[in-house]
C-alpha cells in the first residue's frame, strides 16, 4: 500500500489498482491536493495495471467539491479549476484501461461527477446521490452537465439541481447513475471482482470498448456503423483475439451462462 500526500491511498490486487479517497473527516471532499493526487495515481495505474477501482475511506464516497477552497476563487480561477477537472476526468474516461467506482454513503456534487467519469459504478444499498449546486448558488464544474446529464437525462438532473433532491441507490440504478446495487459494505469487493474480470479481457478489446463506443454514440447512424466495421475488424485481428476465438472454437473457453 502507498500514500500520495496522505489524501489518497494506493494499493493493488493483482492487475487491479485500488485508489481510495482518504479525507474521511471531510467526507472525502475533493480538494485540489486530492484531485492532483488522483490524477497522478490514475496516470501511474494506466502504465502498470489493467483496471482501476476508485473508492472512499470512512462513511462516504465523496461529498463533492471542497467549498472552503472554492469560495475564494475569482471567475477566471474558477474556469481554470473546472477545466483542470475536465482534463483529469477525460484522461480517466478516455484512457487505456477500465475504471470502476465503489460507491457508499454520499455520492454528491463533485463526487457524483467523479463517479460519472468511471466506466462502471457499483453502489451499496446505503449510497445516496445528489447535485445540490443550485441550492448553494453555484453550478456543476467537473463535467456533470455532460456526463451526468447523459446518464440520467437533463430533466432529472434539472430537478436534482433546482430542488436539492437526494435519491437512494435503487432509484439511482433505475436512472442509470449506477449499474449495480449490492448490500451495505460490499461495494468495494464487488467493484474489485468486476475489475478483475475486465482486466482479463484482451487489451485491444477493452480499449475499443472504452474509446470507440462513446464516440460512436455521438455520431450519426451511418457514420457510427461505418466506424464500427473498422473497429470490429481491427480488434478481431489482434493476436490475443485470434487466440481467444480459436480457444472458443476448440471448446477450450467457457460459454456464456444464464444470469444467477
């Protein structure tokens, strides 16, 4: 296990890097130091690991932006701060390896924006989600207007920002804010389990899933189908894909089973 400035714990489990937000006394509020530490840890993990899990120490994933730091910024400083978050979250979302998040307690404001930048979100049944920026006189600045709005829709995001509405894990799953809901205390273990499965995939296939799918979804139907053909051909001809396809044809690979 390692620490980056004490605000982020870094450990590994096989091919999976586990990054733990470590400001429990502040409900893991996202300070500048924590965001910088997260950026450095993600970059290092992308070089040395095959998947990442992000989780939070203490009772919460993250209660969002550290408002104590935000209050003193000028308008242009606020722009630069927001763009810094955008760059970091973009490198994570559009990186070479999948990122999973294990969510519990508060997943609020910037904490939800961080979670939305991960590819698979696992919430325990006690997690709650909110975007209280409107009630605090501010606006989302960590990519929420793009990522969160695409996940659950503009109407629901508008409601949450205007009213300060908080929703539980079951509702969040129905709204696509998370893909899994597990019993309390089990989110990290489930996220690591899923990350290990993804880490075992072919590298080219994972890269295409993470980077081609979002771009294709932004294209017109015809352009998307055209690009899909090329991505499909490229992934299928990688040496790893050829070996996996041969294993399946030779009945050495497991078949897809029914859901449990």
